[in-house]
C-alpha cells in the first residue's frame, strides 16, 4: 500500500516495502497463555487497591472493547477519558451507556480550550503532518500523570501496530523537544501550552523507574477482529457504530489535511496491516482508497475552522504552506540514534513498549 512518496522507505526485489516486512514481524499470532498470566499477575499485585488498571476511553470501538474485555476478564478498571475538545455526540452517548452497562467508574480529564486550540493551530502553522499532536501530547501526559498519582501502573490501550500498522517516522513523530520547539515558535500562549506536556527526559525517567508504568497494547495479545468486536458491543452494550473514528470531530479533517498537503493517506498503514494479517485483500484496499472523500467534509471543515476561530481562507493558507517534517525542527532524534543500543535493551527488557525501537529506527 505504501510507495516511494514515503521518505526513507525501502523495497526488496519483489517490491515489498520495509514497513510491510516490519508489520509482518509484529503480526505474530497471540499466545493466550500470556494474557492469562498477565491478568493473574495484575490481580495479585493490585489486590489491595481500588482499581487494577486504567483504560483510556473515548467511546470508539477499540477503547470500548478493551474496557469490555478487561472487565469480563475479572479486572477492576477505571475508564479515563482525555477530552481533546473534539468529542462527538455519539461518543458521549456511547461512553455513558458503556460505563453504565459495565458498572465501571469513569473520569474525564479536560484542558482549557484556549490552550488546546492554540496548539492545534501551532501544528498547522508549523506545516508538519502531526496535526493531532495536541491530542497525543495531552492524552499521553495526562494518563501517565494520573497513573503515577493514583499508583495504578497498568494502562490498557486499544491501539497496536499489529492491528493498525506503524506509520512512517516522517509522517508521525513525537518527542518533548519537538513539541516545545513548535510551541515556542508558533503558539500564542507559550507558557500555558508548555505545561501540557509530561514527555521530558526527566518525566520519562520518573515514569520508568520511580513510578513505573506498564503500557499494554491489548490487540497485540488477543485475537482482534473488528467486525466481530462491533457485533459484540452492539449486542451486549447497545453501543452504536457511526464509522471509524466517529468519536472525534477533528479526525476526518486531519486526515484530509495530511492527504492533501503531504500526499499520504492515513488509511494506507491500517490497510497494509489488515492485508498482512489476512483480514483484507489488496484489491479491497485499493477500492476503498479510491473512494471519494466523505460527503460532508466541507461541513466538517466549517465546524473545525469555526471552533479554531479561523476563516476558511486562513485554513486554506495554512494548507498552502511548504510541507515539512520533524527534521525541520529541533528534536531528540539525533540523541536517540546515539543511544540506539540502550533503547533496544530497554525495550527488550520491557522497560518500554517493544514497538518503541521499531518506531524510531525501522520505520
């Protein structure tokens, strides 16, 4: 699905790209005994605590099934919603129904919209493909801080490179120096916006050794078939399906921006993963990629620009800026390359996500 427009991509003699090879490596058949052992270990370690684990919860299909699965498995989760300012009505309705049906405690973490909108605009002004940087920094920072404060070290995510693929590094990069560089150059309220992040090296050390957090990608550990999952959620939780990423108003506009400006369709990494796992044919993927844009994209753009406080002309001007990637700004990436063996060791010792090494050096 990916082609030579992706920076640093490599192809073998059969025309198979390096990211597809990596995806196949990550697409191992789950070992059921591992998840059973993990749950027993969590239950034993957290037996005197109010909650066993945290589930980042948006009301979408992935996070809803994670919450359903860990609850049915006997864990005592708390659902934590990181409100990015773009939550849809269907998402709020789904969250309300699901936590009620499962009898799970729920907490929503939100930030002043002025701070969030300032950062969304800053990433557009920076002309980089990480147009969802505000949401990612906020959610990772808030979840990590909440985990450390409440001493709940286990966080179960509904994302996995096994099911969604790994985006090329040139299309999706994040570190604290990169974030701060964009904020200092393009944000209006720099001081308030910089408080958003908990991604500095000091915090990473804190969350690794002092208040260690285990980020668990559930789709990597169990069989994950989205069609079957949706049927289960609809039947048992009265969950409503309004389409992929219907929990976020900004998602389709972000996808439009990346495709129009960077000639990269976000669905390509997802479809590549589904092809490698046998859940989709290449022909089906091509057909879906060739489909017309969603019918209401202009209405979505209008809603987004109105909420950001900019005109359609200003939005188009931002899209017309010269495309850049993370190499145009200061980052920790040169340092990460220097300590590559240490990152490999940390990942293999499970001090960090295994995919961190692949993300930094193999995409």
